[in-house]
């Protein structure tokens, strides 16, 4: 049996009614071929929250996001967005329901300019494409300065900004899945990315954050889940987990 910590009894840490839940993942099992990699995973993200999914390398965090996004479909269980099933839908259908994914390693088109990357992402919103792209430049002034620069020549932090910006274009996003946004970034740039995540949330975007930098993730999040070898082993308020140094060392190797 997986150990689950009791959720903090503060009002903002209590589970919300089902109709306030932006995302529900209920008892999913996911496989890569014959390899069983997620075991009965359940989590929820309430409207307006940042929820952190943390764990050691290989725990299954990215696979969880891929299962939600329909890229590695779960073989069993339930996945709902705003009370409606998205389990079994194609990734583009899930994107059309307002779910965006920023993958690990960013995956920008390095040979294209910033502007060209954004145009590709906004093609499905052609009627107001220019307005949406200009909105991105207002939110990310550094991208505005680099409109004509090839994405592959930018710094890691700038590429991460571009990856997040692309995810916000096209169908309107109200649930953002972020996979390791601080990976490979200098500490100051990690702080910049954290500020962007916080600002997006304040503007109404609900966020499920997968992050190897547990202290950064827990500092941003309202609630947290710990994944260990494909199972949820801990659930609590994020600040409660961050303050529990024994649990941080046991689950995450953070002293």
C-alpha cells in the first residue's frame, strides 16, 4: 500500500467539490509496451491551482503528463477535464479542450525565428493570430526583442520562454502541463521562469507542474504529489512537504 500523508486542513488545501476540479486523474495504469510504468495513479488539480508532481528521475512524472495529453494513453482508469472525459481522445482533441503541454527539453524549432515559431503555434487561431502573438510579446518582452532571431541561437531560458509562449497560442489554454521548465537553467533564469509560472497562474491559468527542482516547484505550488516508481506515495499541501525535511530527503533526496 502506498503511504499518503494527510492533506493540510487549511481551507486552501482542502479538496474542492468535484465541479471545481479542472483536472481529475483517477486510478490510471499506463504501459510502454509490456512494461507497466504507472500504477493506479490518482491526482486532481482544482481550478486556479498550481499543483506540483515531484519525484526522482524515472519515477514516471513525464509519463503521467503524456497520459493526460493522450500521447501515451492509459490502459485503465479515468481522466477528466472540467468534468468531461478526455481519456481516449487524440492529443489534438485534448488541446482543443484547453489543455496545453510544454514538454521537457523545450523542443522549439531551432532553425526558425521566434516569430515563425509563434506563427506555427497560432495557425489554428488564424482569425486573431496577430493579436495573440502581440499579446505574447507583451507578456515576454525578451521574445519581442528577438522576433527575427533563430530560436536555436537563443539561451536556454529564452527557449523556455518561447516554449511556454507557444503553448499559450492556438486554442485558449486554461490548463497548462509544464514538464521540467527549469532543467538546465542557471539559478537566476530559474527564478525568471518561476515568476512567469506565477504570473500565468495569477492571470487564471491552472497549472500541473512536473519539476526535478523540488524546492522551486513546492515554493510555487498550492499542493503536491510525490511519485515513486510509478505510484503516488505522498500527497499534501506544498508548503507542508517543503517544511518536512525528513520527507524531502526520503522521497526526493533533498537534505
